[in-house]
């Protein structure tokens, strides 16, 4: 494990992909007494070493980016003697070729965790997530058409609905550059969350018998049923600041996040993708998925055809 002064730096990273269960995994790992997760889930430190920040998409400038190495290190100053120390910047899979040299420079050979889902579902989930945050104002199809322009302008990867779902190249890069890489599938996390998380505990070398609280699903998305409730959490109003302030005063940070996400989840309605759009994306991803399933030795045939078209 690398150190900077007396601070122990991460010995594992959740590198993505966004909208693939990384936030839930972050919180489930954080519950373990021998695991320390950074106080900011996505420091985006390795991204900030090569890309101008803040990024240019709507609301991207509201994120905190850790460009300075000393600021990044301070995120882990309370790790104490915990065996596993990590963070979960979800762009690190998409930008694998650029961030891997920086990861190796600062962290050496950390364990790598990659979480994936059906890329068609991931694309639509990213879209409905941005809708729920009042940041996307186009239809899904219009957003797909704008993707190349947004990429050229330096928007965050969450806006690249289709391109972020081509996983093969990024997964291959991590497998080639790090000695311990674990790939998780959101399908498995949904079906048996405790089993999957305990398997990750085992991978990290901590007690796998610990049982996390998996009752809360973090950062699900959908179309808000109530604009009033959605504005309460998403728009920078005075009322939102009051609610957030009171919530964080009465609850621990983790409890506040659980309460907030549970309420938001109940306020979302499922959105449906157009059948022709789904078919187009399935065709686009097919070759990449065939290569990916051979690479990770998992049957991904369920991702090749029609499936869930909701934006959760």
C-alpha cells in the first residue's frame, strides 16, 4: 500500500461504470468495519490530471474535482488501520487509457473493481438520471444525436449515453495493467446483493461474513412523479438548502443519504424506451458484448436481445 507522509492511500478502486450500481456498491462496502471509503465518493482525481475541469455539461460544474494530490490524500486521512481503502470515481473506466498511467504513478497496483450492466439499459438509465436532476431537456433520441457534439465540447462522460456502454476496451485495459481485477454485474447485484457484496469483501481481503444493509438502492432514476419533491432535492433553491441542512443536522451523512434516496426512489415513475431506439442500440453494442463476454468469461447473451426498457 502506498503512503504519502503518514496517510495511507487507496489499495483498491471502483472504476465504474456509472449507472451500473457503483454508488450502491460504494455504500455497501463502506459499512464494513475493515473498509474505508473516501469521504467524497467520486474525487475524480485521476481524471483531473489530464482533462480540464470542471467539465462543460449542464450541472457538471457543481461537482467537486480534486486536482491537487494533497487534497486527494486528505480524503483518506481517517482510514486508520482498516485493511481496505478505496474510492469510486466512475469515469475511470471510460477514460481508462488516460487514467491508468496516473493510477499506477500514485497508487502502484491497487485492486480494481468494475461494475457493469446491460449497456442499453445503462444508456437509458443515464438519460433518466439526468432528467431527474433537471439537467437534460432533450428526448433520449435527441440526446443520442447530440452525443458527439457534447463529447467535443468536454461534457462529462455521463452524457455519452451510447459511447459509455462500449465496455470491452476499458475492461481489457485494466486486466492488462493490474494484477487483481474483479468484474461485477448489476444483474447479480440486484438478484443477490448480499452474496455479491460479500464476494467483493473476500476479494478485498476483509471478513466476508459481514452482512451489509442492502435495503436501500442508491441513485436509482426515473421520471419524477412530483416536480415539487424533485425540486426539493435537485434544484438549488433556498428550501432545498434548508432541507439538506436540517437533514444532515439530525442524521449522520450516511443516514441522510439513505433517507433522501429512499424518498426519491418512491417518487419516480418508470420511463420507457422506444422499441426502435432499443433495437438500434442493441445492434450497435452486439460486437463489443461478444468480445466482452469472452474476455470476462461470463455469458452475456441476455444483453444481446430485448430486455428491460425502463430507466431504473
